[in-house]
C-alpha cells in the first residue's frame, strides 16, 4: 500500500474517533469557603455548618433513583489548608447502626459507611477515597482506570495511606462523622485561581444493603459510586499552594535465624542475625500537583505476608503490591499489555522470583502532573543478594488526555541495570480512547532490549515486541461485547515487568446480554455471555491454547453474587509441564472440559463466606477443587476468617495423584482505632510447610507507628528431600518504630 494511502487511512480513522467521541458535561458546584475555625469532633457546634446547604442525596442501590429510607445530610466546606466534610446519618432504629471493626482499612459490607471520593486531578480516571464507619476507623484508598476492572485487575488500591483526620459519634438518633482532609494530601491542578475536582460522596446502610449517593449513579456501572468519569464537578477558589516536608525516620531492631544449605549441599546450617537498622523517608510537595518522595535504607518489615497459592498452571503467579512506598498514585505507572501482563511491576524491585527480600539502598519517586501531562518517575538501587548483583531500577511514565476527557495517550520506559553490565530496557506506548458512550478502544505496543553477558539474546523487533488491541463496552446493561487481539515475541521480557506468556498470537472475544429485572425482583441483574480465546504459537503457527464456553453472572439485591462457567479447553504442549518433581504432564495434545462456579453470600451479614468450585478434566487427569473463605465478625474488637482450599487431580496410569491444599486462619483484634493486631497462619500441603505472620501496630497518628512483627516457617515433612530439612525453616522477631515530622 503506498505511503500516501496509508496516511489517508490513518487520518480518516483519527477523524472518526474525534467525531464519535463524547464528553459528559457537568455543572460545576462551588464549595463554600469559610473563615471560622472548625473543631473535628462530630458535634457540628460551629455556626458555619448551619449556613451550608446539604447535598441532595438519592438512593442508588438496591433501587436506582429512589428516595432514601433514612435521612442523610452531608455538607462540605474548606479554608486555605483543609477540606471539611460533615455527615449526619440518622437512623429510625439506632440498634441497626453497625460499626464492626476497629482495624485500619477494615470493615465489611455489613458495616455502615460514609465515603468521600475526590478526583483531585479532574482527569475522569483516578480518584482518592476517604471512608469511615461508626467505629471511627480510617479507610483510605486510591482508585484508578475509572473504577473499571474485576478480580486481579480490580481498580482499587487499599494499601494506599495518607494524612487526614476523622471523628465519629453514635447517639440514639443515628451516627455522625466529621472529616478534615489537608490539601497537602491531595494533588490538584489550578487554573486561573480555581481548582476543579470530581466528587462522589455516599452512605452505605449495612443492615439494609442500601447505598445513598451524591451524585446518583446508574447501576449499569459495577462501581458507579466511585467512578471518576461520572463524578460531580466541584470547585475551590483561592487555595494557597502548600509545600510541606514530611520527614519519617525509622528504627528497626530484631533477631532472625534461618537454615541455609551449605556450599557442599550436605546439610542445612543455622544462620543467626541480629538486626539493627535505621532509615529515612522524605516527602516534599514541589508544587500543588507534583510530589517528590525520597527513601534511604528502605525497609518493609511490617508488611503482611502474601497469601499462599497452589499453582496449577505452567505460568507464574501474580501477587499484589503491598509496600507503602510504591502505593501513592501507583495508577500512573499502570501499563497493561493484556490480562495480568504489564510493562512495570513494582514487585520486581526488592523481591526475587522466589519471594525473598532483597535489601534496598534507597531511591526517589516523583509523581504528579506537569501542564497537561501526568508524570511518574522512579529510581531505586538494591543491594547485592546471594543470587543477584546490586541493581538499579528506573521507570519513566508520561500520559495525557486526547480527543476528550475520557481518552488518553501515554508512553513508558523502564530500565534494569546490573552492576556487572547486564541491561534490560523496555519501552512502549499505550492509548485508551472513548469512541462513543460506553464503548472504548485500547491499544498498547511495547518492546524490550536486553544485554546479557552470559546469554546472547536476540533483540530483533520481530522477537522482542508485544502488541495488544481491544474494543469493548464498559457497562453492565443490555448488550455487551469485547474483542481483543495480542501478539508477543519469544524474547519479549521486561526486566521490571510481569509476563504471563510469551511467543504467541492471540484472538479473543466475548458477547452477551445483561437484564435488569423490575424493582420487586430479588435479582439485581443477570448476565449471560459467551467467551472465547485462542493462542497460536509463533514458532510453528500451531494452535497452542483454546478456551471457550458460556458464562452466567447473577447479582442479587441482598449483595450476594454468583459466577458460573462451562469451559472447553484445548492445550498443545511441546515441552513437559511439571506439577511436582514426581508428576509431569507430558508433551502432547489435550482436550478437556471443566465447570467452575464462584458464590458469595450477602456481605451485609456478620457471618459471610465465599466458595469456589472447579470440577472436570485437567489435561489427562480429572480435577476437583473446592475453596471456602468464611469470615465472622464477632465484634468490633475481634474478627476471625480464613480459607480452606482443596485441590486433587487424579491421573489414570500414573503412580500417584496430585494433592495441593491450602489452609489459612486469619485473626484480627483491636482495642481501639489506634491499637490493633493481626495473625495469619497458613499451611500449604504442596510445600509441607506452615507459615505464621503476626503483626501488632500502635498508630498514635498517621505516620507515627510502633510495629511488633513475628514470622516463622515450620517444615512438617523433614525427610521429603536430601539433605534432611530442619523443623524450623526460619524465625524472625522485629520491632520497628517510625515517626513523621512536618516542616514547611
């Protein structure tokens, strides 16, 4: 095709996108600026509160656009330093008020909630949430990807924390809350002395499973109550740019022992270490929309352990990031190249492939907005470990809106540089375009460049790239669809990213319909759809994987939920696949069918649970999987939960069957909102090991914490391998204290 004709086609396509793109126009609601000092006590004694009109709330769930069953009054004000929010949540029967947890970022659907959500950049994609309950707990979260996603790609980061205050009070008339959010805890864009943000605020009545909202949200969106693109626009005038400096030193001391295999690999030798460390974190707001974080001798000893999982695939498991340093505005660094695969995965920094911690010398992080561009930059330096040399990790992310308020174009570059000269550089572009209404087009293109002194690597474009294209409808109402295609070369390997599968070409799609019954029905909505995806090996152009079948999703008005699917699978293996050292799936072609279902009981109950079943063929065996995850909120002082997962695969003609079970007990206890503890005890039968993680936290105020941490790994089958294992695999006892001071 001549170049001129190509340019004509591209120009025609861009013109079409611009023509059909639409943007929601919201009338901007000015927020009242005050001079009177407000005391955060949930009593509203200040006269200024009476002069501010409450927001017009509407019930959005279980019935859309209905009158609230209980009176709700929410008011907003601000001064030069803070946003103030008051909430009065009246209840006709005060016995129905629920605040069942004292834990930071705790609670369940059975609680009552008050949420205040701000799209502080007014970018219709990202937001910050400030939430509390009658117990006065603080729940802060960051929201990204316009609250679009599900499962492992759920667009909510619960690990994000920031500085803000809240007080609550419960009376016979209801419960009351008062928030104070510093402008310095937000990042925002000023234009001609005015700052425009997006707002969602809501009340959840746990006893009734009722959501009362401003503004109202349509139920066609699963998370419409936090969706930035449909938020109400609000404005602030004359905000003075705050540039505080937060300095957080920490002191860590403790004891650790573990058994390591000696150089001759003849026995395990105990290695004892007494830890004495100090470190420092610094946060500085360069501008109202650009924040710099510095860290020295970074430590994450207080982070909760990962959940144990049994891997029944031939691909790597994906674990979420929990470390606080990587949380703030982490959505800026999101570069999704299809499924769980991404160009940047922060767990590559300071954690090796076996989950072992690698010490970090320190680093820097710059996040915010410059003009119309979202900017994210990070640089971290790790210490040398037993398996890896000292390495430098860096990432640069740029993104800006195009065409309309719901479309963007971005780029990313990552680099992983080893001390001895190894290099891994990855770069790419991505775009997400709103075509019309709820229809979106997404495209990503990425490439990696690798220099490895030990192994020659082909960096040819045909081998080291990755492409992904998708068009889908992002609403659960009426007809829904999704069409996507991906391609990845055999040498595509981002050193600071996550790759699920390599060297393939994929085509996939889904189509279905969602019904919303009338208000008298016990069903909220019902979705039936068909899905299919096919992977081709690039090496021989043969079909490698096919997965297809019907799916059914049912949402109930009492917040119960079910998902069921019947999957027909085809797998063509050219290399053997090891489930265990003794159980190997041989190369060959396999066809098998399985049924799976997920059931979640109503979250409004103090005892609720989730269950997952899989039955059917698995390569040349038969798989039976059952998982039950109950949680019992005994009181606001104590919660018990856990998981029982049973996995069995029977193989005809093989000596033994596969068993891989996980048993988990999770306990949470709290004296009040400041003093809490948690215990996580896990047993993985595939590893024959029990792991224990205990944490106690005394949080005097945000950034001022005392942690006591105890971790232990216990081997149960001491003779499963030679040389024989020791009973105690490792044991760690740590005390960590950090204090945050603020200067101007």
